[in-house]
């Protein structure tokens, strides 16, 4: 039994607890060009086509998380082309309830950062071709280089991408979490779940499967020393997908051996990291 996640492991839609379901659903439709995938009692799943990006769960009465608490840093939405990213950046920046946080050339990708109306971080990004990524000793070269939004839009925005925004593809590319301790996070996400480290620094850790730059990241930039999460708005659950049931069983065995509680309903394995961030693992569609 391998201790690594399969190379085709991926991340799926991120669940968020929200106070204003109607307003938040409208924001993600208008600002990011998402459409309704499914809608039920107290929840809305939004995405592009049939690919879910966020699951909004109406959970009124909870407080917003404090800046220093463990939880969500951002949900990163991946676009297949630079034009598709530019279209999403323009609509997000024009939305009156968006807060633009910044933008950067990360060498492996170009990224633009926003905050939604309830304080959840969002990254909108497009990957550079993998052939241009540089690796050294198992770590991918990443950086944070100034990226001017106006110049990016001038170079990449097209009328076709803007008019066809809701029809273009998009998916969750990675999820970035706030945690209290990097070594403890490495023990869970690398040593137990089975991701591989792709980039590490004292205050942050980036991990992936199959040589991607990162499927998950954790940092202590605001949350160093944070303990287990209280019940708040914001992050509900991160979903990781693997090819088949055998892979779920392997992860479940590693979690139990490491002392983590596991709930298995036959289709999904659920657990919590050391900060009570909920992690779901499920199989990919055939």
C-alpha cells in the first residue's frame, strides 16, 4: 500500500457557511460568472456547467471568523485560458460588493485576489504551461512578483471571453488554509493524507499530488499558534477526490493509524485536521 495519494488526485468544490444565502449566491453569479448547478433547502451549489466551484450552506446566527483563527485563507478558482481569467477579473472588480486584495505573478501562474461580501478569500488564476515550471530538489519555483491588473486586462481580455463568461470552464484549482503550526500541518497533510511537499517556507507549506504546483496550501501568516476552530461562518468543508474506493480505504487506514477520527458512509470519508478544518475525500466520477 502506497503512502502517497494517486497522481490524479484533485480538489473539488469548497463548502462555505454563509449568513445571507441569497446575497452570497447573487455575488458569486454576478462577480464570478458562476451559474446554479443544484439548489436545495438551505443550500446552493454554484459553478460553471456541471462543475461545482462553491457550495453555499445557509447557516445563520454564526459569527464571522476572526482574522487570527484557523480556517479558510482563500478558495482558488482556476481558469483554462488567460482570456477567461481576464473576463472573471473584470466582472469581479466591477462588482460593488467585491474587495480587491491584490495580484501577483507566481511564476507558475498569474493570480488576482478578492474578498467576498462575508469575508471569504477568493483567488482567480490561470496556470502557465507546465513545461515552463522550474523544479529544484523536488520544490517548484514560485515567487510573488508585481502584476498590474490594467496591463493584464489590456493584453488578455477579449469580447468573446466576456460575453461567454458563464459558458467558459472553471474549477477549484487549489485551496489555501490558515493553520496554527506548519510542522503539525505537515504531519497531517503530507505524512498522513499523502500529499507531497512542493514548496515550503517557515510560515507556509504547499502540497500536491502528481506534480501540480499545489492542490492545498497552509500558512501561519495571520494564525500562528491558533487552536481548534470554533463554529463560525466561512469554511465548511474541503473536498479531495481520488480515483477509486481502494484509494479511499488507503487514506482511511492511514488516518486511523495516526489517531484521527474517520467517518465513512461508503461514498465519502470525512475527517478533520488538527484545527478542526473538515476534510472530505470521495471518488471521482467514472
